């Protein structure tokens, strides 16, 4: 088999290898399930059409079929956003307050959504490191190719190490039920649901183009946020949250969102730009995507290419402008744990 085929097969093997990332996981964990990082019935099921959604992706197989460019990919709801990161018992017990009830929001629900976000990213990063490690001695690799692969492995190992640091805080907070250690801001909408997502980010620049932290600085931990959409009793919501250990850069990140809106930016544009620029774990309603103009589709795909192609420098202002006027949602209410609301 070719190097490319071997790499894809290795990714599939790792993705199907179940494990339990629960903070109390042990040798008794079994029956690993395909957990949905975006809820199947209450979120994906709401926007699915004929059992499918679109995911705009820059994965290797899609890029190869589309002349090296990102493209929307039709995905069945049963497979969308899944990861084999929990045993059945822990998944059912832990996430019952968010799987069976709409987001209010309260501190426990926010912490659980955030935990699911970080566990999904942990699963993905762990698999990526393992997949690259297994191919470093592949017979088809040239000396130059091996050097590139080893550099990639070093980068993924660093990223996984950083993520483990933050997961320890999340683990302890949930184990001790200290849900109020998480800060959040939640925007609620009654608009039609056309996009659902779940992601994490080390914010480097804020919504006005100012630098928050240097991602190349390995001397100290980086601030880390989780963000997600969730069903509410009145519609759906978009939340940004973080553990108190990441407070300074993350508070400044959200404060810049408030400032951008105060200075005339539309909240809907800012959050849509953020969604496309910072999240690959998302789902679009197919008819919504198909209804977009060609220029809007091109702008979205160009933004995905910008933030996924390592050869294209990302401007400081990538969260400060672009993708205006595409989102057709409106937010009516804001809920926050912060003493200074945005």
C-alpha cells in the first residue's frame, strides 16, 4: 500500500480504538461507544435532512478529491461528530444533565459541555500523535519526507502535552464538583438552527486583532477555551467558556468581543467568523449551505483554507474581519458568570 493509504488506514484504526477518558476511568471500563461530541438527537437531528448534514472539511481524502481545496462533505448523523472516547456507563452517567435537559445555563451544564469538548480534542490529538509515530519509519518516506514527518510529530506531541495539562484541571473540577471554577458567556437565539458545533482553542489574537498570547512560547501554559452550541428551552445557544486557570487571556478574549460589538460589529457576524475560523467539528444544514450564493460559499471555503494550510500566513486580524452578512441568526439573550457582563 502507498504511504497515503497507510496513513488513512492508521487514522481509521486509531479512531475505532475505544478508550474511556472519564476522570475516574479504570480497568472496569468496557463497552466503549461512539459518543457524539455534538448531540445526535437534540442538535444534529434538528438540522439533519434525510439523515445527513454537511461538514466543511480540509481532511486529506476530501482535499485529494477537490484539487487540494476544502469542500463540504455530506455526513450521516450516526457518524457525525462521533469519537470512541467514553465507556457506555460513564458517558450515560456523566452527561445526563446535558443530554436529557436543555441548557439553562447553569455551572454544571457549562462544565459538562466544556468537558466533552476537551475530551473529544484529547481523543483526536492522541490519535494524530499515534498515527504519525507509526509512520516515521515507513519505507516510502524519503529523507526529506521523514524530516517533515518528525517535525510534525514534535508539534503534535507538544500540542498533546499542552492539552493534557488543561484536562487535569477539567478532571479535578468535575471530580470535585467544583463547577463554578468555569467562567462562561452564553448567547441564546430563537432563530432557525443551521449550524451546530463543538470546539476548543488557544486564543492567539482577539476579535479586534490584538495579540493575546504567543502560541510559540513553550515556557508557560497557554490560556485555553471551549466553545459549543446547545439546545435551550427557547431555541439554541452559543457559549464560550474556560477554566479559571486560563482566566486572563480568556477574559480578555471575551472582553474584546464585547468591545467589537460596542464599536459597531454585528454579534452574529463575529460569532460566525469565529465558528468558521476556529472550529472543524461542526455541522451545517444542507439546504442552508446550498442556498448560499457562490461568493458566500467561496468566502467560507477560502477562510477554512486560510486557517488549515500551514503554508499560508494567518493575519493578526483573522477574527476581526471577514465573512460578514452570511449568518442569518439573531441572538436575543445573554447569560454570563462574569462579574463584568459583555
